[in-house]
C-alpha cells in the first residue's frame, strides 16, 4: 500500500504544477457529480406506482414522497383550473429540471477542462524537452528531456483518466433528468384527466 502511494506521489511530482490544477479539477468534478447523482436519485419520481396515481390525485394527503409533494402543490386551492395546474407544473419543471441542467453544465464543463488542462501540461513538458535539446548533449540535457517527456505524458494521461468517469456520471445524470421530465409530463396529464374528466 505504501509503495503504491509513493508511486502516485512520484507521478504527481513528475507531472509538474499542472498536476495540482488537474487534482483541483478532479476534486470539483467528482464532488459535483456525486452530489448530482444523489440529487436525481432521491425521491419516488418514477412511474413504478403509476396505478396509484389516480387515487393519490383524488386524495393528495395519501400521496408519498416527492411525487406527493408535487401532487399536493398542483391540486391545492379552491379554484383549480387546467391553466393553474399547467402553471404550477411549469414552476416545478423550472425548479427541478433546471437545477439538474445547471449541475450538468458544471459537470460537462469540468469534463472538457480536464483534458484541456492535461494538454497544457503536454505543452509545458514539450517546452522543457526543447530546453533540454537546446542545452546540448550530456547527462543534464538528457535529464531535462526525460523530465519534460514525463510531464507531457503524465498530464495528458491524467486529464483523460479524470474525464472518463466524469462522462459516465454525466450520462447517468442526463438519463435520469430525461426520466424525471417524462414523469412530470405524465403526472401533469394524469392530474388534468383525473380532475377535469368532463373537459
């Protein structure tokens, strides 16, 4: 375990200053991604208990979880109309879906930033290699070329390794976001058809 940790420290050191920037990008990306996954997974906004929706719409106090909160918000008040239900669902959509979209913007920006930061390390590493080539032959020149090459390769690799799991997180969050949008649309339609059967 100690040897593996030392290898990571060595790679981090050989990657140069860009590795600190990559570590920051990784930290923010994974914290944001995990928080977004938890946010979209929370609650019961699914069609799993769809057969109970009509009963919950007729008796909102029996509805459970997030779904129950939305139903109670959508149907409360004495003068309920189709327009009022639609307006309330627009508000719910804005709060819930836009909140997820904002998280996705941050995640996708950080996913793009990781390889770009790694590319910056590649450029800096190549500049170090050229310095080594310009210094002429000898041991010091070869060490500069070797250090530059390591920096160039390690930072590029690290940027890609950071971005790949981030893409998976973004895919999960986006898929769940689309499911939630579908559930909200279906729930709105169910409320309108249940509460306004004669229309």
